[in-house]
């Protein structure tokens, strides 16, 4: 039984990426899942001055510890203006200050969704290239375009091809653990 940490790179209380994460982990059996709702974690904007004066927040230290204990991470990133959100980039900045290799050897299922047809593919590409710098092993990526049209909170992913791709991504990730 693997320990899996699951969260979205969004601090929105109505995050569609967190909805995708919750749906994804609902399909996983026989593993220990810990979901983290990032909307409930405060992270000040990173600056070296702030770090010198205040150090690391409890939320940051706890998140780093949760990542460390996990065999794998399921992460869905949001996109703002063709990039990962400033919130998520800020979280990565803080985590990398605590430990540059905070994802050392961690296997990652990296996902993204957006309201538009692009499925947050630009943010997905940026984070796919960034996380290995912190030690992550990206096992598979998955993008869900047009969230409102392709997802129902009760039924899940509506498009059969997108659903099959999602299932395959989960299976590949779980097989790597």
C-alpha cells in the first residue's frame, strides 16, 4: 500500500483542478490517500527579507513533511495567462527554500484542467519541466480541456476518450509506486 499525497496548485475555494484531484483519488483503491486543499493554507509571497524575518510557516513545514512521507504525488496545476498560477509558483519557491530537493525521488502524476480548450497545457508544460529540478520523477501527465463540458461532479469525465486517457494515466502512475 503506497502513501499518495494529492493536491491542486490553486488557492481558489472553487478550484476545478482540486475537483479533478478529488475525482482522481476517488478512483484509487488499496492505497493511503491524503488530500490537501491548498485554499486552506496561507502562504505569504516569498521574499528573502520575509524569510529572514519570519522563517518558515507551519503550513509550509507540514506540506514539506507530507511530501517527504509520500510515495507519490497527484498534482493538478491551474493556469493563469498561459502560466502556472502565481500562488503555485510561490508555493514552489517556498518549498525549494526549505529543501532544494523537496521532491527527491517522488513519483508524480501531473494533471491540469481549465475552462478552455487548451486544458492548461502551457502551465502543465512549465511545471513538467520545473518539478524534476526539485527531484520529482514525472510518471505521466494528463490534461482535461473544457472542464465544464467534459466533467460532471457525480459522473466524472464525460468524454469517453478523455476518460480512457485519465484511467490510463492513473494506472501508469500506480504501477510505478
